[in-house]
């Protein structure tokens, strides 16, 4: 597992365990929590929480069953989702910063 790739995913907001899980899932295509744990070395008690958080974010697809299988979102779809989320956050931050700066300017006038 590439440390540089894990680091890059962390820079995009993934935790270390989320990054390892996502990369592991891509290499396995589809896997159980146990299989993901074995390939990623993410502690078994944590893997279920990691998968649940990633599922809520839309980064992992879940196929309920016995056992449950997981699949990582296609890399193109993931990066597009991350790009949209980042741009939305950036625009919201800009609006708020402008609001604050206009408030300061009007008090100084």
C-alpha cells in the first residue's frame, strides 16, 4: 500500500484508517470487513466504524447480506465528489469571510 497515496488521501480529509480502507477496497474490488481488515491492517474493532462513516459519506457502497460486502466508490466519482464538496466549502467560507470583512469596514468608516 503506497504511503504517498495514503498521505494524499489524508490531505483530502480522510483519516489514516479511511485512506487505508479505501485503497484496500479498490485493490480487492469487493470485500467483507474481515478481508478489508486483513489487507489493510486497520484494527478489526475499528473497521466497522470506518466502513460505516465512509458509507455515510458516500465513499463506500454496502451490499447487505450474510456476510455484508463493501465496495469502494470509483476513483473518478470519488475525486469528483471531493472536488464538489471542496468548492462548496470554499465558496461558503468566502461568503462568510466577506461578511466579516464588510462588517469591519463599515465599523471603521
